[in-house]
């Protein structure tokens, strides 16, 4: 993820070690803000210490790594399947270790809960006002009222019969800036829901040639959705209609290497630049992408038919969008 200031990128690797990249001030980047035109530098304190999560008692296959930054970027709370650690971002020292509990107040100022009725269910939790939405590995979304922890609604993602999905495929959720709509990301689809009742408003299914969806996220202004795929490509969708604006081919950002299959595992949106995002790759690398200065944005939004967007769209319909 980007730091909240937009000046650095923090990543959590599969070996439970955090990596922090910062942009240095120079003639090409006097603001030190994140940019694709200048490579950032891997940073660590003079002590040489690493921010490393506790993983001694965890099974790497069952672990669900996660981390969250404080609003002022001073601390990061992180876990790689074991204890939750609170690290100082300046010294990289662990301030405290926390045994995972049902409900905890974390650094973002939001209450998050962790509950699971089945071992196969890996909840991903978000809170918005007094509404909390959980998503599990069984592709079920649940809406909870945080006042009394009562379930308000639940719904399973609709997977087409012809689509093959892993039995425990991750499902991720993210609120739109309007705090009303919800983005659900599954390896087979992208879907937009009305959060309180889980009414599916729009659904987007990628073309088969792209492989499974690996991750997706709203842009910082919630006007676009960045989607990564197993074939290494990245799509940019208009959030309101789920229409494809452009597709970025892996050759645009990855060097050719036939012996190593590399693709994005995660997409992170810049906190204040709506057209910039970063990709966390399977080889441990991080790549920052933004459109050319001459263009200013990713592709164009196709005109709507009859003044309204589709309730369900296929990735194949966007195949004529600009390739990069």
C-alpha cells in the first residue's frame, strides 16, 4: 500500500518482512511524491533492523497476511497469520505484540471485527458508520449492524456455471467513497453492491484469455477500478458502469523473462492521484504505473447506451479498448 502521504510504498512479503520504498528529492522529482518517472529507493533505518512479523507458530498456507497504517504514517499494525505487531515506521522496532482477538480498535480509527463460523471462511472486514461487511472464502458477503452485532443481510456471489473457481477463493470488499456502494472482488468477477441490503447493481466478468482476477481496487476518487489478472495484464474500468477503458499489457511494465512467470498479486491506489497505482508482483517486486503526461488519464469512458450503464457486463465486451 501507499503511505497516506503518498510519498512512499510499504509492502509485506511472503516471508513476513516489510519493505519500504521512498522517493528521494532530485531534479526530476523536487516534491518527493510517488511517481512512475523516478525509481524509489528501498529504505531502512541506520540500525539495519527489519520489520518482521511473528510466524513461528503459523502454517504459511493458512496465513492471511494483512497490515494497516496509522493516519499520520507513524505506525503500522501487521500480521502474517500469527501475532499482530505494532511497528514504529521510523525505527522499524516492534512497540507491542498483540494476540488476535475478536474485536480490536486499530490505527485507522475504525472498529474492525474478526468472526468466523466455519474454518473455511476467511473474513475480510470493513467498517463504515454502524455497518460492517464481511467477505469469506466461501464467496459469501454478510452485512452486520455494529450496534448489536446482528446480521442484516447475506448473499453469495453468483458464479456462472461455466466459470471454474477455487473452492476457497478469496473474496475482498471495499467501500466506495459515497459510503453506500460496495466493491466485491472475486477471482471470477467484479461486482458492485448497495451495501446495506447487498443488492447487486452491476457485475463484470473478465474474458477467459486473461485468466483469473488476482486483485482489484477503487482509485482514490472511486471513479475508476484497477483490476489485475493472472496473465499479467491490468484493466482500468469506469467504476459507475464497469465498462473497460483500457488494458495494460504485461510487456508495458515487465521485462521479458520466459523462464519466470510474473504477475500482480495486489493493486494499490495512490491516496491522492486518481490515475496512479502500484502493483505488488509474485517475484517480490513492486511496479508503479501512471499514464503518459501527454494523455493524463487511462483511456476514455465509452458513451452510455440509452443513458444508463449495464447491469451485467463481460470483459469480452471491452476487448476493443486501447491496449498499452
